C-alpha cells in the first residue's frame, strides 16, 4: 500500500476579516426583516437541494437554506433563478449581496444577524446591548 499524499486546499482561509462590507447596498429592504421573522432560523439546517450541512446560507428574501459557492453553489443558483440578492452565512454570519457582488452591512439587518447569532451560539451577540457595560459579570453586585 502506498501513501498517496493528497493535499487538498479547500480549507484555506478566506480572509473574512480583511473584507470591508458595502454599507450602501440598495437591495436591502426593511420588509425582509418581517419575512425573516415568519420562519424560525435553524443554523443546523442542510441545503434544501443537496442536503449539504456545512457552509449554508439562508436567503434573506424567502428563507430558503442553500449551500455556498464553495460547496455546490445552490445559493448562487437560487439568485440566478429568482433574483433574490441577499443571503446570510451560517458559517461566519456575513451577509452577501449577489447583485452588488459584495459583502454588505446595514442596520436594517441587525435583527436578522441577532437571530442567526442566537441560533448558532445560543446567546445574544456580545455587543447587542450598548447601554450596559458589565465587565466581569456578577463580580460586584451590591445588595442593600
Ligand atoms: Zn446589493
Ligand atoms: Zn446544495
Ligand atoms: Zn430566495
């Protein structure tokens, strides 16, 4: 038996931290948040077409869960068919606009982000309540 060395480069980092998302995507609409709220998010859901369970995205416009371009590109195909531009990643919670061909960010989408974060980590994002600065939780509660 020979040891075939198979060097796959499919897991190389995608520089998610060096990307600056667009802040002026014209495709983001506040009604998406209402559509989103009608169907509970489940980050463990697999692609509706190929059943892939890694790296799925959810369409922000119709709540379909489909796989990324790094898998079978069913979300890309969904955009081609429906012109639904916006999807959010269950992998790193980034929002992609296919029409802008860019990562995007908007205050409008924050309830959606929060929702995915909750489903993924079971807790609210650390910076979600801005008016409480609790460093060292539970350390100094003074009861009278
Ligand atoms: Zn856009
Ligand atoms: Zn798929
Ligand atoms: Zn869609």
